[in-house]
């Protein structure tokens, strides 16, 4: 099969790789219909995360089940499925509490890469969710978004306790931040402030439900949020970047008693204890338990109540994966989809 491999900083190649095989009785093999490039893929691509050896890439995927292990009971060959970037059994106490990404048997699906023609999905019954039928072609981008960025944005909004009567601020205008706006809107937020300085992303933010745009960053951004909220700060803040600046901006933009939902992959973030102590804010986040939300999100997409696939503003065939990475790295694309 063909698959994407990162060899070194900004060295993406599409190569011949061995087809995946069933290794455990709970595995499934899927024929990948579409995959995509994630913002977190850019950390190793840019060299922020060290690349020690050639690494298969990708952890977002939709596709058709081609083979199942003997212990897979909930799926059948031919099912169209959406899965999370973490494999989970969905039965342990942690999963049952709604934190499948921290399952006691959790495995990163991206270890073998899903930007490829086929993929092995561990713990298939607990990781994959079948759609009600074979989806129309135009639903595939939205279903693909559900496998990570929509589920992550949704978790961020839930963790920030977005809801009726709430003002929600969103730090980060990538795909996760934008879909956090969509989620906050679906959860009934009264006011949604998107922090963005890019016109195309601002337009999509408004389409997804943003009521206000703040272009300032850092302390200036915090001051603007305070100005828009009678000096108090937002009830709910979504942090979707993962840097020191973005995390502090999120905490400082939150009113006492408010909630921060942080889902940006943390890179060298350190929190000042005394400031956090006196802020009075709730912090909740981490790797999103996408599997918790997949049934609901798939149904919303299937019923055409939401269209998160709009975050894909670049679609390329798998063989042009290097261009997809470059476009996202240079911020010429919000999110790139790879067709297979």
C-alpha cells in the first residue's frame, strides 16, 4: 500500500509500505477512504518534536472495514466507520466515565499511521463507530472531521461548560478552535468570541456561530475580552493552541468561577501557581475522549444538522501529501484533506 512517512524536518514522503495485518483478535483492518493533516502533525514536521527515525503519519480517518479479528463483535466487513485517534476498549472504568482517550488499555492509533490506503485499528469494537449506512460523498469530510477536530473542539466546549446564557471565548483559529465555536453554538452559548486575525478564518468562525471577533493577542487580547464582558471575562474559554501564551491568555480571559477547556497539545507550558490560585478558574482538558461523542456527532452530521467539513479548505490526493503539509505549515490552508 501507499502511505505517508515523515523522514526528517519538513521531509514528507509517500512510500510503498506493507499492508497492515491483524495482530490481535480485537483488531480491524480498514480501507481508508479519507484522511487529513492535523495541526499536531505540524509539531514534528516543523522539528518542534524530534524525529528520530522515519515515522508513519496520521491519526484521523474514515473508511470501510475490510477484515476483523475473531473477537470483534460489534462491526462487520463492509461497515463504513469513524474512529478516534486513541484506541480504547470502551468498557473499563475510565472509559465508562467518559474518558476513553485515557482508557487503561489506550493505544495511539497514529503509531502505525492512517495517512495511508489501509490502517490497522486496535480495540476495534471500542474505537470504531459505524455510520447508519454508506454515506453520501459530500458527508465524508464532516465524518472525517468527527474523528478528531470536531470531537476535540466539542470536548473543549464541554470542558469549558459552554451553554445557555454563557459567553464563550475561543483562543486559536485553527480547525479545533473553529469547531469549538460550532460546538459552543450547538450547546446553546449566548455569545461566542473568536480570537483571530485571519479574514478567511474569521469568516468561517462567524458561519459556525461566532458573534464577535477579537484580533488582539496576549494581554491586549485579554483586555479586549474584558472590555466586551463588563470587565469580568468570559464564562467559558476554549484553549486550542498549546503554547505558553495561549494558555495564559485563556486563563486571564476567564472570569473568576469560569471554566477553561484546554485541548491544544501542550508545548513547554508552565502555570504560575500564585496567579492560578487567585484566578479562581476551573481548568479541564487534555487529549479529547472523541469516542465519547462519536455517536452523537455522527448522527448530527448524518441528519445534516451540522457541517464541520467546511474546515477542509484544501483537498488533495494522498500522493500530494507533502503539499498538504506545506500548505498548512504556511497557513495557506486551515485543514487539508487527503483523498485515497
